[in-house]
C-alpha cells in the first residue's frame, strides 16, 4: 500500500511514480489531502496498481493517457469528491480488469458515451450536476450491474437513456427531478431494483411502471418511490387492485393527504377502466423456461 499526502500538483505525483515507484507492484494507492489540478499522461507510469483511490484532491482534468501503464491491472478507480467537469469515458476502455469506477461528487453535467470498459460492474455518478443523458449512453457497458445516479439534476430522460444490456442490474435515481421514466429503458433489459425516491413522479401508469415492478418480482426485490407527489386516480387502479404488485412498491403515498396507496379503498376504483397489458419481464422469463423444458 502506498499513501501520498499533501501533494501540490499532478506533476509532482507524476515525478514520484516515474522515479521512485517505476515498475513497482502495489496493491493499493491512496492520494489524499492534495491539490493535484489537471493530471498528466502516464500519471502512474508503469506501476502495477490494483486499486487507485484519489478522493478529494481537487483534480480538475483527466487526459486520455492519464493511467496508461496501469490500465491492465487496476480493479477499482475512485476519483470521487474532485472537480471534474468532463470525463472522456472511452479512456477506460483499455482497463481490462476495472470493476468499480467512482466519479461521484464531481461537476459532471452530461453523459454522452459511458464507454465500453469490458469488466465494469459498478459505476458511481452520484452527487454531480448531471441533467442530460444521451440515448444509449450506457449500452456498451455489457457487464454493468449497478448504476448510481442519485442526487443529480435529471428532469427528463431521452428515449433509451437508461438502455443497459446487462441481464441483471439495478438503478439508483433518488433525489433527482424526474416526472417520468417513459421510454428510458430497453424493453428486454429492465433493472430488477429501482430507487426512484424523492423525484416528481405524479402518475404511476401501468405501461411505464408495470414492467419495472414485474422485474422486481422476479428477483424478490422492491420498487422505491417514497417522496413523490403521486396522484391517486384511475391511473393507479392497476396497482391498487393487484395485491402482489402492490407488495413490491415501497413508500408510495397520495399527493396531498399522504395516504399510503396500500390503504386506499378498492371501492373507489371499481369504475376505473381495466388495466392494459404490458410487455412483462415475467412473461419473458416464463417463455424461456417453457422453451428450455420443450427442448429437453
């Protein structure tokens, strides 16, 4: 383990690694209480570093070759609590062992292309200023299992903005300003856990949220929506009338009087139209199971 404290620039760190630590095998590197500013190419030289933790060092910029020389071994890279306003995500495509990338608590405002780091499982983007996500921004991250977008400025999601190709993944969207998740996902790859608490969701429609709740049922998971101004009208009847689906929803209350939707009177929804069918992840799983049985 190597710990660097009170460095005054990226160039100073670069000099240390290109002289004293050149070619060394290091389990973990932690840089703290430093003022690094913009980092430079080959920042960590040819050191074999398993984990790089550079939290809270006033880092302002990464260049494409910042970690060249260590990119074949790093499993965890933590750049949280810095001052990064832009990150060229494809720079991590050569990180063949990278499983966790933490860019939380920076100054990012948009995600255009999250790259295709082949082993990345966990991506932290919490507490930035993200207000825009391009369609298919995360699509090339085939191994992604956990996407954290809490505490950002998202109001509207473009179609396909949350298209993730992993078969099993979870999504954190707590404390944004979203009013809907319509068309945000790929129909065949819904997250099995969604935390949508503290947003502006007013209508839990069957077509948009039915597939998400079905996906949670498959994994024995939950759908979190506490702190949203949910309108308790006929748009909610599909959920109120189905005890199984309702048991998956956590924290849902009616806007105004704060009544938990689980306590609503079913008689008030008897004249509502029947719910529309939606493309269900549960139906897909049952179809695949039936196919396997017939093949055998």
